[in-house]
C-alpha cells in the first residue's frame, strides 16, 4: 500500500521555538500532517508511516498548520486569534468545541471562511493533567 499524505506544515524554528515530539510503534498507517492522539497526547504525524514502523508525533510547536473544521460565518467568531482549539478524534481535526474533544492549543492566525486548516500554537500534552 502506498503511503501518501499532506505535507507536514511546521511554521517555526526547531532550534529557537518550543518543539517536542515522541516516537511510537505505529498500530495503523499514518500520513504526514495527520493529527492523532497517542495515549493522552495530541499531535501531528511528521512523516508517512507503515504499520509496525516507528512513527514520530510532534506534540508541541510554537507555530504549526493543522486540519480544522471547515470555517463558516457561524464558527469564525470562535476561531479567532487567542481562542482555544480542541482535537476531535473522530474527524482528526481541531475545532472550537470542548465537549468530548481534547484541548490542544490556541489559534495564532484567524482563518478565512472556507478554510480547512488553521495556524495554532500546538500544546498537545495539555490532556495530561492530574
């Protein structure tokens, strides 16, 4: 099976900005740029990975572009700079709804209507709070 995917869209310097990742053995096929949750940690897959291979999850980034719920006039107001975003496991994207989703960052650039990606400050370990 061919491994495809969207580009991994890190928008910060890994030497100067907060950035962290973890490695895990892939139990599924992952594509670059895909959001997922490993344990209680939310992040973005760095490269396409086959089942049984070592995958890398970026769970902290000062600036990264991630998939989001399609932006409409109805949800634009809650996806503005500084707003919290939550990871929806089923849809593999962020949205403004905390119900049943995982807090993972804040919006850095207000998107436009029709956008399906958003620039955030990713803090994917926020769910690991006792």
